[in-house]
């Protein structure tokens, strides 16, 4: 990717106490592109989103957003930067006691001093963009899973962010809803001129809409490239992930003592 990056991770390491999560990560997220971070559960994908958003700090290395080091920002400057980011959580995280309209209006009322008439117009525009202007008066409990995810997306783009982050946006969706969300991610990114970081397991849906892919395993980048380059890779681990194969470098059993040893079978020293 040759475009100038909006977000960059340089030699980033992160650990929880003595447990390393990320080891020497280098990533670039160019302006206007949709980039996927993929890999098995627990490989550190969501940790990368938290580092970009400044929720946690890198143990080593540097995370920059729009040319500024996230770790060096003051509390006030970090919150100002976050107002230029949109986040779609795995299951939407809508406020259950608020209507669809009030959910989307919340960031506008919290972070701007716009008159209520302007807030109303903006909310209806964002809901129209995700096809749910007619659902403005409904509560989250009255929505399907796919509709709730679209409302959450409308809320995430309410402030026209420069950066959108998606944490497993396709989880639990039926094929039609999944296709709608995938297309919206691409269309809204292009319409806003934003940069999108997409954490996902879904190879088929994400490969249709992303420009670039980072594949992470055990805290390191094991492959990167365009969707076609990743799909055509001959690396065993990449092939196993892309094809969803049970057998390969990623084993079924978590590392531990041998089976006979655990059960004290004859011939195994205690």
C-alpha cells in the first residue's frame, strides 16, 4: 500500500503482565482504504483496535493516528481524537432504553452544540444512509440483529469520522444482513473519505470489500497483501485459515503435558 497512512503501528509490542500478546507489529492503514485484520481467536486483533483508540498503551513501539503519537496525547487531546473515530462494536452496544433516533442522536448531543433541528436532520440522514429512516421510533428490542447492527453503524458515523473501526461486525448475522452490512462498510467508507479498520474472522465477506489484509497469529503478522494475494498464498497457516481447514499448523489441542502423563498411565514417570 503506497498511500500515506492515517494510522500506523511501528514495532508495537504489548503484554498483559508477563503474557505477551503482540510482538513487533508493523501495520499501515492508508487514507480512504478498508483494511482487514484477520486471525484466530485470541491472536491480538481486538488489542490492536484498543491500542489505536488509546484505551491501552503499547509496551514498546509507537502507534500514530493522523501523524500524532497516541501514547503521547494528553487526556483532553485523546478524547478530542476519539471524537474523530467511529466504532462499531461486535453486537452493536445500543442503549436499550432509547429509541433508534435517540441512539443515533446521542453522539451529536454529547459532542456538539448543534440546534435540535439540525440534530434531527442529521440523524434522519444517517438512518437513511443505512436504510432505517422508517425505524426511527423503534426501540432496540423491536429490531432484528441485522437492523440493530445498522443502527449502531449509523450512530458510529454520526460525527463523520476520519477513522472507522469494526470489531467482528458480521458475527451472528444471517447471509442477507451480513451482505448488507458488508456493502454499507464499503460504501460509507468511500462516501466519507474515511479509513476503515475491520477486525473479522469472515474471509468470504471481508475479501469482497477490503483493499488489504493483515493475517495475525500468535501476536505476529504471518501474512499481508491484497485479498487475492492472501487467497493465493502457499503458506500452510494462511491456507488453513482462508480455507477453514481443521488440520494444519494451528492444532486442535492447547499445548500441555502429554495425555498419558496427565492420567498417570503405566510407563510414564510421575
